[in-house]
């Protein structure tokens, strides 16, 4: 699970965009799920499962967030970013 997260974080920008295309975007949904499990973020786990099942439109959000921020949008990011700042 940690390797999956690390691999996706290290992809170049063009690789992240390719993985955000329709039907392949399920890989980003799994990334969100693994990231929430790793951070023990229960709401994130539940939301990631819901997104896997019911949100085929997330590829649009993912492409826009990759273009703007260089990474996908997820709630755990603010939680882990604050940890890094405080350490």
C-alpha cells in the first residue's frame, strides 16, 4: 500500500494526467482509499469507497487538480501537510 502511494506521488505530471483519464481514473480512487487507510482517516475511507462506486465524473476533477496543483485533490492532504509543517 505504501509503495502504491509512493509510486503515484512520484509519477511525472504527464503520467498523472494519463492516469486521470476516464476508466483509468479508478486507479486514483484506489490511491485515495489507500491514503485514507494509511492515515487512519475513517471519513476518507468511506468517501473513497463511495467515489469508487458512484462517481465516474471524478476524472474531470482529477485532471483539473493535477493541472493546477500537480496532485489530486483529497481531504487527507491537508491533514498530512499540517503534520509535515509541525514536525
